[in-house]
C-alpha cells in the first residue's frame, strides 16, 4: 500500500475526476494533459493500488485517503 502523500499533484487532480465518472478526454482537457497520459497515469495508479478496474481504484482511493 502506498502512502497518500506520495501521490503527485497531477494524480490528486485526476482522481476526483475519475471517481466522478468524467471521461478520459474531459480529464485530459481539464488537467491539460494528453488523453494517453491520463490513461497511463490511471493505469499506474491501478497497479499501485492492485486494482483490476477503475471502480476498484476509486474504492481504494477513497479508503486510503487518496481523494
């Protein structure tokens, strides 16, 4: 399990949007990242949290103080 304080500021902006169900394209626009970068960051967060789905990632983020 990774401590919440090691999340980058970008990941801290990205996660609430993901949890809210915002599309990758819209997250990219709002965070000024490419859609592919958003997808890679989400994949990295999923690996760090051992989540198989985005729903599991959202649950993990909420439970472990990532939001």
